[in-house]
């Protein structure tokens, strides 16, 4: 069966980009990689690694960490976490400390939809059995009903509120970290690009973040939010 024309075009573009990369024409290769990723949503994990390599070579550590993070979300492994940590240490970047919790968060995010599908399937099967039994005259206990209602409420919470935390990478140099969402607030520090910070909220043009464990604010235009 022939591939759709768009898929064939993407494969040809990827092959051309890989050839440029092998011939060390990194800037030209990156343009094509970025086109595939942003415009066509067509990429491979190895492509993301090559994009991270190119950005690191250009000393764009925000870009390098961003594409390493994208690779990690597709192919989570402790070795990739360690690579990000080592790169961060080499360039004195904050926020990339290796931890088992970070590994768990990524694994959970990767399987979020599968877990949800299983929970919904279990709920549907339970409701079907309950209806079948009810028609036969069986009456369920109050504790069973309460437990099932709690289960449904947990599914609602899972869909609407469960969040293991958002994060972003500072994408510019000489970025002001402020104590409040205002240019007139107290200045905390000036940050360089590449640092990763947890995002805890937002207000107008500001993100509320954690900077070295303390609440702080940064302009949204200075932060690249991670998926």
C-alpha cells in the first residue's frame, strides 16, 4: 500500500536533513528538522537528539535542553536525565537535578491516557454489571455504592485537576526575576538563559515560578514552557 503524499514528502525531507547533518551542515539541517517538527508534526526521537546537539553546538542551551526534554518525553530513560544533569552542571544551569520523582513524573505523563482509558473502561463494565444485576432484582449495599461514587469522583479529579507540575526554560539572557508580578516589584536576581524553573501559576503577562525554592515572577516572553 502506497504512503500518502504528505508522509512521503516528510520522509524525503527527513532524509535530506539527515544527509545535511552527516555532512556537518548543521544550520541547514536544523531548518528542515524544525519545519518537520513545528509545521508537519513529523519527527523521530533521533531527530530530536540531533536538534539538541545542534543547539548545544551553537551555545543555545535553552534550545538544547528543550529538545532533550522532548526526546525524554518520548523515550524516557534515566540516562537522558543524567545527560541533562551533566550538561546543566557543565554550564551552571539550575533546575535539572536528577531525581527518581522526575523519572516517575515523566513515566506517568507518558501513560496518562492509557491509565484514563483503563479507568473509564472499568467504570463502564461496572455500570453494565450493576444494571444487569439490578434488573434481576439484586440490590447493592450502601458501602458499594459509596465506593463506586468515590471512584467516579476520582476519575473526574484525574481528568480535570491532577497535575504533577508544569515547568519552563528561561530563553533569554539578562532576565529579571521579580518578587511580584510587576516591573516595580523588588528585584530578586538577573538570570541567564537555560535555567529550568517550576511554573506554579500565571497572572497577566507574568508566570509565577519557584526560583531556588522561593516564589518569584518572570515575564512570559522570557520563558519557554515545556510540554
